[in-house]
C-alpha cells in the first residue's frame, strides 16, 4: 500500500477529524493522522491550526513519526513562534537520545527552524552534538552551525562555535571534516565585513588533503573549493598541494574534476618551475577531453569552463582540436560553444583542418550554426594571416551559393578582413556589390555601406548605390543610419563635385528629421567640419584606420582571472562574476596571484572591489561630442561648394550656428545663461550647482481616516531633504480614549523602503489632540515589486490595535543626488537602450520656459545634460538615478509659446517610466 491515498481526500471538516485522531491513544492511528496532516501541508492546505496537537505527538520512540512531526514544525514554526517554544524541551531531550539518528534529526530540525526565540535554546544541545561520539551527529551539527550563523551571526561568535567548527577540521572522520569545511566556507562567504572569519593555515590544509581521498564526491568538492581560497606560503608548498590534488583529475564526477582543475589553474600561476608546469599542463588535457563524452548538459558546462581555460592557457588543449569538431547530433548550444573553442585553438599548424570543417558547417541546415560558422571563417582569416587568402576564397564560394543569410554573414566578416589586410583583397568588391539587393539585416547593410564609403574611389557608381540606401533612411536601423551618414561624407570628401546634393540631403535627414541624439550629434559635427574647415574634415573622416586586433572577443584579463577562480560554478557558465547575478553578495572579488611571484603568501585571494560604476571614468572616453567649439562663427557670405579650393563652405546655406542658435543670427532669440552657468557652455551643459532648497513636497493627504483607524486619523506626505527620504505625518486622535505606544512597520515594497529609526510620537495622544512626526527612511529593506510601483503598505501599532493602510510614495523622492550623467555616456546609454524601452507622454497646460523647467527639475535631482534649439523648439536632455541604481534618460520637447510638452522616457527598466512621468507632472505643476 502506497502513501498516495493521503493526497486524494477532499472531505470537509477534515481539521476537526484530524484533531481527534492526533489525540488518539492508539499509536497507529496517531501516525496515520500525522501523515494526513503532512499530505495536506504538501498540497498547500493550511493546517497550522493543528500545531499544538502535532507538537504533542513528538513524545514518541517511533522514528518515522518523529521525522514527520519535525517536518511539520519546520514549516509552521515561523508563523507560530510562541507555540514552537513548546517543542523546545523535546528537542533538548532528543539531543541526548541513545539513538544517534534521533540526536542528529533533533539538531538538524532546530537549525532549520528560523525563529529567534528558539535559537537561544539551541546553543547547549548544539555544543554537545559538536562533540558527540557518533560522526553522523557531528557532521550534522557542523552544518547546523552555518544555519545558525545565518539566523544570528553574533550568537555563533559569542558562543565560540567557530572555534569548535575549526576543531572539527582535525576530526578522524572525513565526512565530518568535509561538512566542517562546507560550513566554514558558507560562513566566510556570508561574513558582512567580507573578511574571512576563519583563516586556513598549513597544518589545517594538510588535514584537509588527508581527508580528501576518503570523502564522498560532495565532500571532495567542498575541500577542493576551500583549497582554491588558500594561498601557499611558498612555491614548494604549492607544488606539494598540486601533486596531492592531481589524482582527483581521474574522478568519475565532473564537478570533482573541474574543482581540481580550478585549484591547479590557480597554483600554476604561483609556480616558476617551467618543467613542473609543463608536466601539469599535460595532465590537465585528458580529464577535460573526457568530460566531452558526457551527456550534452554536462558537455556544455565543461565547454564553458574549457573556454575560460583556453583563453588563460591555450597550450593545455592545443593538440586536442579534433575533440571539438561538431557531431551531427550535438544540440545547438554545444555546437556553438565547440565552434568558439575551435577558433581559440586555431593556429598555423591546424588551420587547414579547421577551415575544411568550417566549410562543411556552412552548408548545415541550422541557420544560427551556419551564421556562426561563416563568422568563424572570418575570424580564422584575422587570427592566422597565412590562411587569409584561403579564407577569402572560401567566403567567396559561400557568397556564390546565394543563400541569403550566408551572404550577409560573409559580407560582415569580409569588412573585418578589409580592416585587417588593407589594399590586399579589394578586388572582390564588385562581387559583393552584386548582392546589394538581398541585404535585409542591419549589420550586413551597415557593413556593405562601410565598404562602399571606404572604397568609393574604386566603385564608379558609389553615389548611386548609397543613394539607393538613402531612400528609406527614416526606416533604417540606427546602426545603418550612422554608417550611411559617415559613408556619404567620405564619398563627398573624395568626389565633392558630383555628390554635393547627396551630402546635403543626408545631413538634413540626420539633423532635422531624426530623433536619435547620437545620429543628430554626428550630423552636426560633420556639418560644422564641412562648413568651416573641409581640410580638417578630410583629416578626421579619411584618417588611416588602426588595424583590428586578432581576438576581439577575449574576456578582459582581470575578469578572466576572477572567473578562473570560479571554475565549476555558475559564474564560469555565465562568464560573469558572482556579484553580477547574486543579490546581496559582499563587494569582494577573487583574483589570481601575480604570475611568477616568489612570495606566494603575499598575493591576496580576495581584493576589495568597488561597486561597478554605471559611468566610465573620464580618461576612458572619446572626445566629447557635445562640448565642441560652439562659439559664434562670423561668415561674410555663403560660398558655393564646388570644391575645396574656395575656403570655408556652408553646404546647407544656414550653417550649424543657425540650427543650434549659437551664432546669434537667423532671427532666433537665445535664452540668457543663468547666473553661474559658465556662459553659453554652462547654458547648454550644466547649469552649475542647482539650488536644492526648492525641492517639491506634495501636500499632505489623508492616509488613514478615523473610521478605519479606530479613532486614529493619519495624514501625511513624503519629502527628500539633504539626501534623506522623510515620511512627514500628522496624527490626530478622534477617539474618546488616550492613545500611546506608537510603532510603524512597512511591508516589502519596490524600492526596499523601511524606517531608519523607531517612530517618535509624543505620548500620550489625548482625545482631539494632533501631533506632527517626521520619520527618516532608508532603502535597504527587502524588495518586492508592487502595483503600482510606488505603492507602500504600512502597519501602525498603538495601544488600541494594529492598523493597516496603503499610500503612494511620490517617485521624485527616490531621485538621488548623484544622478548627473556624463554627456558622452548619456549619448551611448541612449543608443544602447532598445527603442521598445522608450515611452512617450504629453504634459498639457504648461507655462514654463525651458530655463524654468531646468531649474525646477534640478532642485529635485533631475539633471540637464544638454539643451539646444531646433527649428525654434527647445530640446532638453536630462538624466536621473533612482535609489536602486536604475538610470532614467529623458528628452523634453518644448515648443515656442506652446503649452503641450512631449516627454520621451528611456530606461533599461521600463516599469519606472509611468512613475517618472508622474514625478514630472507633480514637480512642474507645483
């Protein structure tokens, strides 16, 4: 008879029946009742009402029944903490039971019950179990210490459990050692300071290595991971550890193998003995190759790790190219990963073999795989110069197949080959131009346009070809638009006489008809260059291009070193550091020691890493596109653009000055720069340090009416003062009794808002009396997405009752003071955020000037990055940053004398757009 029968009942009145059965004198009936309770709990029914009756069943010698009761306790103890204390005496008693299984079960369950009131009773039984004569109890107690540390870290440190845990590293039983290592690793990882609480030393490491051979596979993984965090004091110790770990490479479990590889990869950096490293390198290849004969999922994990290893030490697998050849029945994710590794291992010695394989792959039926194969041929040409000619011939053969996606990928990689080997393979351009009509993907179209613009002097009908792209300019992808703009300017600089009308047309489309700030700015720059100094334009636009690098997709060295330290973990599969996908992880990163260091022990395993900045540092950015010379340029007359001999030429007649309204002409009025703005550039880019004293505070609204608040009425609002959010409230006692003992608590919310200190309400609050309270808040609490996003659920407690209400937090109080984005980063970020993440709103009945909008928004931490006037319409570009680190970019169009503003909001997190729009409404109407 199976236990399935317990899950089939749908009777009403079950709770009452179960209650009587649980209190039955018959043991068998009692056990059946507990099984029914557990079954109901498993399918989601609330059986918490039976808590006292189930707890009474703990007093039994039946191990099965005891396990079921403990399972129930773990599930409901948090919701019934006062009742759970009833079970403490039984726990303590069970921890001294003659049966080691019951002792272990008791201490395991106590560790799983996350109730503060119970943890203090857990200390004494746990201390005894850590010294228990049975190893099963000791290993269970070791894990319990880590669980207790997660509940109350201070208690664990005060009670000396860390020292006891460290003593277990010397235990005679290898499984106890493994669990102690696992617990210590968990505690070190969750240390709030980020500094390991328990340091490993040479004697301890020796004990771990001794236990390594006798542990289960999970125990071995824990020990190997711990070894990877240890820094040997010298090269000799590093070699000794490597020799003792090497046998793990032959283990049947892939996780053990990869953990051993991780330790060896790290220690190899510390060893100067080239002969020893060579021997170790040879030993690493076979186990990695063996992993590729596993099932596809394990293969994929192995391949992602091998990808990292090959980038760090390509010598390890340089003779193993054949194992990465794709099999017909490999899943697509395995095929793509193998292809990537093949390119990394490609060399002059094996390139012929690789190319013949890639050509085969390019005729497969899987489109994604074929694309990657074609791109791989181009990467081979760039990486191995001797193979370039053969690669180009192969690509031309593929183009002749006329398969659309193959042709497009081939054109993309040929563009890169032209960059790598200038003036060598340009004879094939005519073949590429034959396929112009079939191109429909942005990257392929952009590549073809680049080729036409770069080699315009060799293509007789280059102007016609580019003009054909220009017909649908507005519908093109931004990547294609940018490339087309540059290509036509290149063509004009090479053949000015017959392309003046074409360049005039593209500059007009880019600067007047486009909403893309990146495209507009590039258009303005070209316009200014061409109209003021064509010679300089020629030097800039037609400058010699630097050769592209051999490997453009290698991981950045410091990131690669960090990921090598995380081999056999999720980080090595994602190719991202743990901080990128694990919430709440301390800001520490692992790093490999400097290669060839003599004093190994001085190389740190963990180095403090500041949180990654959204904005790159100033010295890493290209020339500022927005801060070019915008001073008025006086021109006596517009001259015809027949060639470059006629001095400064204004191609479009009005010049950039008139368009940007910085030339003082054209009948357009220019807004006076505000005080301290630094003249014109201040007006356009920064408006100095704004006055924060005028921050918008919404009027108080009634949050809790007296009818619902049992006589207590609460009205309030939110404000931001000196970088701190405040909840400003008015408490009014409408009841006939005095109120006191006020406290407040928030539910989980979208921004992690919670009180920074206890609520201070002058007590007692007598009938008909009102008082003010201002509660500082911070945003470090638990996060849960609300609807709407700025909804906040509040519980207020006093001597009468606990009262609940919900209110909306004005979004602008979440705008932080460091929300001013660098101008160049603004351009790049706007471009990087997908178009579908742009949301447009309309602000009606507005009467502000653009300067007034800039000032009001800056007072609320919304910063103006750029301001310009296009055809009499003011355009403001603004940035803001929320407390959770989300950046929001805004474009405002303010028509002359108009009352309707257009607001375009862009953010990676599109959910915030509605709240930001509401914030603009509130601020501009206040």
